[in-house]
């Protein structure tokens, strides 16, 4: 059985577990502390980062983009029949999604409103690009989740939690992205791809009194006018 080496609030890991869940591939998860990495983990992870995927052959794969491509190539496709061009485009949009993980982590850890808004605007730049290409389908390019949807799931899931808990909306002004978010949340994949205590861990780190979001200092973003690919340590994820 495949094994995923994980840190409980790492978005890069959630992308991989989302692919596994969507493809219905059996797997197990082993959690580690990034502030006290065990030697066995350092022995199999050249960059000391999660996720690591241990294949059934015992090979340790690292870097979330590489792991995602491995799972897409080895196991049945979520969207069979795509052209080579569309596959390349999907990879590019997936990369854009994974590049937002640390941007969002940084925004969520902001200690004051000004910093929060400044960092949220960086995320908004990426959401604006997606808003332009989303069509009338439920998901990015169809009526079932594909690889692009799963790459963006960690970002959209965390944005959903932040809005529910604080009222701050990273997606303000992007109605198509909001609909996309709702469709992904409705699949139940978000809950299936994180640990049972994810909400507690996430809230403790991002919604505590040490952050603008947790201290209740953040204004709601009600309109558009307001405003690496792994986890290395707990300073951002």
C-alpha cells in the first residue's frame, strides 16, 4: 500500500491525498513533526520536506509536483482522453495553484490588517487569472474534479475555512471562483484529505490571537475593491 509522509496542516500534502482519494487509491498516512524531523525521514527525503510518497516498491518520491504527475501517469486518469496540449495546460494551471500555497499561508499568518490585505492581494492576482478561464462547468474543465481542481483544492478549502470562521473572504469579487469553491467543497474531498484534528491544528496556528484573522482585526472583503512546492517547517504551513 502507498504511504504518505505528512504534516497535518500542509497544503502540499492535501493536494496529494486529494488525488489519492479522487482516484480511489488505497493509502496510509504517517504524520511527523517538522520541528523535530526523525532521522528515518531525513534519510528518505533529500530536501527534508513533506510530502513524501512511498510507493508499493518502497521508492520514496518527493516534491509534490513530481508526486502528482506520478499518480496521474501510473493510475487511471480522472479525465481520460485529454489531448497532449490539454494535459500540458492542466499541469500549468496546477502549478499556478500550488504556487499559491505559501502565499496563502503567509497571508493567514499576518499579524496586522495592512499586511493581511497586502498579502491577500497577491492571492487575488492568481484568482483573477482563474476567473477569466473558468467556464460553465462545475469544475475547472468538466463536471467531475480533475487534476487542476485537486491542485487548487487546498487553497480553496482554506479560503472557505477562513471565511466561515472570520468573515474574511480571499475570493471576494470572483464569483466564478466562488462557485468553483462551492462545487469542490460539496464533493466532501476537503474533509477526506486532512486529519481528524485538522480544524483544531489549523485554527491554533492561523486563527489564534497572534494573527489578524484570529484576533478579529480583519475587515470582511465584500467586493473586488477591497482587498516552493513542499512544506519545510512550521513557519508557514
